[in-house]
C-alpha cells in the first residue's frame, strides 16, 4: 500500500450502457483495462438475440424427424451463448472459429462463467454435430434422446435468460 502514489476517480455523466473503470497507479507503472463496454454489450445482445432465435426454432422440431437440424440448431445456440459471454469479458473477444470457443470453454471450465451442465451439453452437441449432419434419421453416437433434448433446451434457455437484461 505504501507504493500507491495516487488514486483518482474521473466522474463523468454516464448512460446505462456505460461503465466506470478504476485505475490504480503503482509507482511509475499503470494497469489499464482497455475494454469498450458499450460496443461489447451491443455485440453480446445481438448474439443473445440470435441464440434465442435458434433455440425457439429448435423447440418446433421433432427428434425423430428432424434430428440433424435439431442438433445443429441447439449446437449453434450454444456457440452463440459462448460468444455473448465472451464479449462481456475483457480481452476475450471470440474468434469466429469453433476451436477458439472450445479452448475458451476449457480455459474457464473451473470458473463460474460456464456452468458444468452447459459445458457437458455443449461437448455432447459438438461431438454429435458432424456425425448427425447428413443423417436421415435419429442416428446418435451419444444416444441422444428426448430427455436429453428437453434438458438441453432448459439449460440453454437458462443461459440465455441469465446473459443480459
């Protein structure tokens, strides 16, 4: 604490999409968090809305008749949820690759960013997505059933509802 030279707070009028950042000056070095909360919140909201569209579309499909489309929609919804959460975290802007999302899920696996249920569901959907892509019936490598689909929809719905107001 003896090394703290100054603590400053620059108060300006902020709207509801803004944020205040507290920067502490340690000796001659600074720790600065460069993060555009307004821009990132807007992107996160767009991803959230899109995730909700995918989820709503999946609710209208049948496991037996639309298996491949259903899996793809649920998996896409999960990826959009990941993107939305990453946009809200400093320095974690998502890349447009599936491998980047998987790496970031692994990175935050032991944190509260992604629930264990979400990680498990995303992993199973990821494993299922490619084999089921061209399936004409409910062929599943993970023995996905109606119960799993209902649980997945519930988990994804909870994640979407907890993203942003």
